[in-house]
């Protein structure tokens, strides 16, 4: 099995793009369920930052678990 070695920067950029997508998906689901639409760009950017922080924390936790299991 060959492993795809992407650069660190490419992975970080993909996670930076994943965070706003997840937030916009949450806004869409919330809007459909409760018929209340959030249109404030500051809200979306702020929660994108929170989502990115959660993604980084989960990646760190995964790294710790992998390093302790060896």
C-alpha cells in the first residue's frame, strides 16, 4: 500500500476550507429545521474559527492516541 504524502500546508488548507463548509451546512440544517436563517457573516466566520479549533483538537487527540498506542 502506498501512502499519499501531501504537504503539511495542503492538509492545513483543506481543513481551513472544511471548517466554513461544516458551519454553512449547520446553518442550512438549522434554517430548514427551524425556519430561521442566519445571515450574519461575522457569525459564520466566528463559528468557522470554532469549528477549525475543534478539528485541530480532534486531530491532536488522534495524534496522542496513536503515539500512546505504539
